[in-house]
């Protein structure tokens, strides 16, 4: 499995997202410029210029026509994927952290960080088909829990919003009323900041990664804890294979701490686990710093990783991977 090395960012990677067809890969980084690549050969197609701060998260519409990005510059921007034109900017009074488009692309959930006197918040925005009709009004605002909300995604049929972040609690909210429906149990849940959240292909369950050196698999409707995957370093990114019963975890100690901590902390590989047995089944090395972003291609035949080193690595599985593991 020879990786393709994609160098287009000057700063650490923060997020990776494939479009629904799996032919495009979008990357976000601390260098202000989201980038789009061909997912098969790693060729850079273009960048989206307009943010003035680190870009933390992105999502792409079902038809691959619109891109939405959230940034530390206190804005969330809508882009024309093909031309790179900025269609609209939602402006907030604090940094925007997570973005996720609803099924149907008519709504977006956005989280904003605590800032000055403002608490963290979850915003639901209407997304207009015609950019000239777009407004900045929120359909719903939920004043969030203590600390930063690192991830928020839509639940089944857009009826719920799932959020997680600094306080280590996973919450499910009613997306119409903003009422808190469920939250994860303190005993069985994460013990430290939840850094990442990734839904399964069909949306029935989701995976969370945490600085407590574990990832957990949850039922989307009941918030029942299904599985726990334990590793020896903080988990910054998680992803689930849409084809096989595999989960992949990425992370590593912050580079500045590596020399002063356990020798294992510097291992910056993507670790594969069997989703059912919870056992580690392999690893992919390559990054020269912690892995901050992971994504599986929707076809399940490749995955990409983004690191603190500024590189995106594109990994195509060889046929042995499927022959042995299925």
C-alpha cells in the first residue's frame, strides 16, 4: 500500500472530507485555505480563498456543488465547489468549530466556541438553493454545555443533533426544539475531551475519539455504548470503513511533548481495529507528527490521513487487504 503524498498546506491539517461519489477529497488546515483534490491520484484541483483564520471543519453537499467551511475567523462560508466562488458568509461573534449539512442539504448545523462572555453554542441555519436568497438567520440556537463543542452532526432523518467536545459528554438534541434528549453516561463514557466524531455509512451508529486514549462506538438512536477501542496515545481522529468491520484511529502526543514523555507517544501511525472484536489488527506509518484527520473513501477502497506535518497521505488498499479480511 504505497501512499500518495499530497503537499498543499503550509500548516497542520485539521479535517478531511470526501464527497458522496468519492472522487473528490476536501482538506482543511490551519493555513486558512481549504483545498480540493482528486481522490484517486492526489492531484490538487484548487483552493478556496477568503478565510482569515484556521479552518476547522468542512462538509460538501450531496451533489458536490456546495462546500461549507467553519473557521477560527468567526465565520462559516458557503462556496461554489467548481469555481471556488464564495457564495455566502455566516458571521458569528466567536470562532466556528464544526459544520455538518443535513440530509437534503437544506439545513446546516454549526458550533461556535466559548469566547469572551459568550458560551459555546449550536446553531441551525437554513441553506437556500439560490445563494441570492440566503440569509444569516438561525432556525435554532442551543446554548451549549461548558467548554468547546468540537463536533456536531445530524442524527437520523435530521430529527436530532449529536454533539461532543471538551466536557467529554456526548449529547443528543431535538433539532426542532433544542431540547436535550440524551447524554452519555459518565461512568462508561469518555474521561477526557472528545476530539472527533464520525458516523457509519448508514448512520445507525457513530464513533468518537478522545484524549483519554480511546475510541467508542455508540448507537445513534439510543446512545448505548457498543464497543471501546483502547490505544496507547491520545486519539485525535476516527473513521469507519464502509465496506469492512474496521475502524481506524489516528493521533499521537502533541509534538512538543514527545521528548519528555513515554517513548510510545511519538508513534504517529493510523491504527486499524476490528470493529467487533475490538482488537488492533494493523497500523499504517508515515506522518512526522500527530494525525489530526482521517477519512474513508465512500467506496471503502482507500482512506486518507492528515497530520500536524502539513501532509495529506492517500492510501489505496491492495487486493490482499480485502481477500484476507473479509
